[in-house]
């Protein structure tokens, strides 16, 4: 997961989009029937779909949760706070229906992160669906009158600079909690919950990260080999070293898939290997 600098004011919305969204939200607030509200939301689901391409541009076509590149695949405009229902809790919950047409609640997502799916290789089920657990469930907002800031979501938000720091990656491509269970239990639990619900360790994603790791490992070896020969003054070694560094930096670019994993893999070497020192400058 990588920080997404999402500010709705920076997006050029389609003509009339905001007026229509406000109109629909007003209808939802006036409507007292839960079933009728759901009908309004369903009948106007295309409205948030109009922003999908705008949201995709912010992340260069990558899912905001997984960093997987979305090319030729189905994608969703996820409602960070579910619009129709919430799976957690014993009582029936109608979800955050008043946020259905609030673009600040939208997140660009791949199918694996947003919809409940079972990994055929691991038989592990993940995907956000209607899940939205809270650290303080007694503070859950159930109407527009409630203050969302009083909630403490368990799920990490890719649009929160601090939240994205709670996840890191192992060399085997596995997403892990940045904090230990012993030293920071709440942040550890939030990270683990998010990794599971967002399907961050789906076999497709892990395999893609491993493939990138292998490429980076080769580039690192090339850099080490040619760096050691720079003292000879041979221009060929200098160019080969430069190209290896270029290749590594290319993988670290924000628009590249799994760039956060690439950074987490290379960063320790940048502190110990002379040939990689300063690569993040």
C-alpha cells in the first residue's frame, strides 16, 4: 500500500456532477425507508462510476489498496465506508448510505481487494465487501448527524499518510505489519486486518512481487559487479553501472506496480551496499 494524495478539489469533475450528487444525497436524507434508500443508490450507481477514470489517473491506473496495475481488467469505485450495509456487529446496519454520493468516500480498487473472493491457490477468502470494522464499534456513525471523526477504523486508508506506514513487505513478497504485536498492538492488529480484508497477500500479488524481487536482485548484482570495477576507469563498466542504477530507479517510480514493495526491498541495501548509497536521492 502506497500513500494516495487524493483531494477531490484537485479533480475536474464532469459538468453537473456535484449538483446531481447533492440532489441524490438530499433525497436519501429525506427518505426514511431503508429499502427505498437502497433503491435510490442502486438506480444511480452509474453516477460514481463517472469518476472512475479520474480516480485511476491519480494512481497511474494502480489499485489504491494493492498497487496492482489495472489494465484490461474490471475495476471498482469502492466506497471506503460501505454504502448499504456493514458486516460487523450484531444488529442490522444500513451502512453509510449518506456517503453514497460523497466523492471523498471513494477509492479506486481492483476486484480482488474490493469484492469477496477466494484465492484458488491458497483457498483463503478476502476482499473488502461490506466490511468496515472499528476499533471503537460503539462510536459507529449510523446517520449524517454523527461525527465520522469519532470513529477509529481498523482498516488502513491508502489516503492517510500515517496509515500506509503500518504495512511493509518481506523479501518473499508477503505483506506484513510494520509494528510488532508486543510493542504496538493496535497498529499491528489494524495492519493484519487490512492485509486480510484487502487481499494483499493474494497469490497473484505475491507472485508479481517475487518476480519484481528477482529483477531487482539481478539489477543489484549488476550494480555491485560494475561498481567494483569503476576504479579501472573503463567507460564500459561505468555505463553498465549507470544502467543498473537506472533499472532499479525505474522500478521505484510511483507509477510502477508494487513500487512500495520495491522500495522496501531496496532500502536496506541502500544503507549497507556502497553501490546503492544515495539511490533514493
